[in-house]
C-alpha cells in the first residue's frame, strides 16, 4: 500500500476548505484511473485542523478518501483544557500524525508524550503516522507508518535528495512491514524522484497539499506508479 497524506497544519478556514473540497472532489471523481486505485493500492488521507474534521469527513463520505488528525492529546481524557483526545478524534479519523517536528519544537512534545499518544491511538483504533527528524528519534515497535521529515526540508522548498532519504531509511532500520514515507517540500514536481527508487511508500505533504490542483497531480502521479 502507498500513502499520500495532506497536512494542512494551522492553515485554511471554512471558506477555503469548502473551495478546496469542491475543486479536488470534482476533479478526482471523474478520473476513473485514480478512483480505481484509491483504497486498493493508494491510501489518500486528508488532515485538516481539528475544528473542520467533521465537515471534511462528511464532505468526503462518498469517496474512498480518509481523514486524519494532525495530532491528538497524550492524555486519555479529563480536565485538560483545550485538548482533543483520541477518544474524541476516533469518531472522525482513521489516522493521526504523531510527533511532527513542529510539535516537538513549538509545543515541546517529548518522547514520552509521543509514546503516550501512540498508546492512545492503539486504544482507540487510530493508525499513528510517526514523524521522525533523523536517526535519533525513536521508532516504536508497533508503528507501521513512519514519515521521515528532515527539518531543513520542511516548508522551505528545499526537498531532500532521494539518495539521502534512502540512506536515512537504512539508518532508521525500517522493518519490512512498515510503510516508509518522505516529507519535506514534496510536491508534484519531485515525487517521482523518490518513487522510482522503489524504497519510498508515500509522502506527507504540507505546502503542496494546500493547492487542490497540485495535490491532485501528486495523487495522479502516485496512481500511475500503481497502474
Ligand atoms: P512541507 O511540509 O510539504 O510544506 O514541507 C511537510 C510537513 O511538515 O509535513
């Protein structure tokens, strides 16, 4: 299985999300070659900001497209103002991005928090997508989707070279049954470089996912790889 994940971060609003969904779904609906691989060989996951999860999920109801959370609380539930728990998110998502470097950096997420989040995901049947910055970040045994995201490549337009990504995959010792994704300025112009190595199972996409046409081109390229 290949994966393409849109991470909108703390961007977009009701109006821009509505317009994104209208554009994206109208293009994808009519593309039978893309539609035939979705959920079969390619899992497409949209991760909007939490307040829009229900809206996005409902809007995509008729399509083989999944929703994911950008994070979940490391607490199970309780008096933790502002937190969105896995128990709540599970109504709207099948996946959750865990340990994104922006959260490690700006929200001071620790390895312990990340472990607790993975545990919460497990309890509530949410599949964690664990982000790692380099070989120093722990990959927990039961995680089956890992996204390597070198910090200098995120949001900079400076995507990492495919060889460097493959090298890191070796160092990370990714198991055979673990999907290995790349993230960091991945877009419709560069994903083939990674795909043709046969070592990269998909992408976690920030900036390029905000544009429905660019994101569709990424889906299209990935579906061709599958065809
Ligand atoms: P980017 O973000 O595609 O804008 O580099 C990727 C990410 O942070 O997941």
